[in-house]
C-alpha cells in the first residue's frame, strides 16, 4: 500500500520542499533541478560564486566562464586544482580556479528558468538577485570498470540537486532626519 501511495504521489507531481523559503513569496521566483548529471563539487563551487549576485551579473559571469574570460574560484574542493591569474580577480585566496563548463551551463539554464518563472509572476526582472542557492549531493549512479586479472571496480557518478530563489531587491528607504544632535561619547 505504501509503494502504491508513493507511486501515485510521484505521478501527481507534488510540490517539493525547498531548504529555505523566500522572505516575501510574492516578490520571489524559484527554480530547482534534481538528480542533475553534473559533478557535485564543481557545481557547489560555481554556485558559491553566484551567491547574492544580481541576475544580470550572474548570467554575464557564467557566460564569461564559458568563454574562459573569468574563472570560478575553488575554495573547499580544491585538491589538485591548478592556479591561474584569473583567480586573483575573483578573490580566490589560494589563486586556485577552474572553468567548469558543464556546471556553468546547468546553472545558466536554471537561472533562465527562474527568470521566466519571475516573468510569469509579473516581477521586475532587472531588479532580481539570487537570494538563495544551494547544491546537495544526489544518489550516486553506478557503472563498472574492468581491471586487470578479471576484476571489476565501481565507476560512480556524483550527481547533484540544485535549488535557487530569485528575489526582488527592497527599495532603499531613507532615514528621517531629526533635529536632535547626536550624543557624543567622552
């Protein structure tokens, strides 16, 4: 009975739960990709570079990465990552950076999807920024590789789940000027 219920829920396409909800749901748009066949580690570093970035800037940045004009700094998963001069421009302390093409393409497609979701909602696309982006490990996919002396070893892929939320920037409110002088400390 449980499996039938699970299958029915899968057919109906239930709403998925995001790790974080937007502060103002009416002024935000979401996009999500599950079990994406793209390396988790590269995608995590690419997503970290996009955090809190404007939508237009993020799209331009990823297109520049695809053209090898800018690099993604690698901070956590940086074992064996080469150093490049472009890493200094992106603020990588160790100078380590790469150009993960497949991750950049997947993230660019997700950003475009979230942008079209925002357009459907009637949001101002020029005023959007990435308020939340998260990459999680998905279940590994298994293949096999054949070794010497008739042995077989696993040949696993490391897919990932990606979710992002675009939100409109709040209009800056100026503080009211009061006539009182500020108290100065001694």
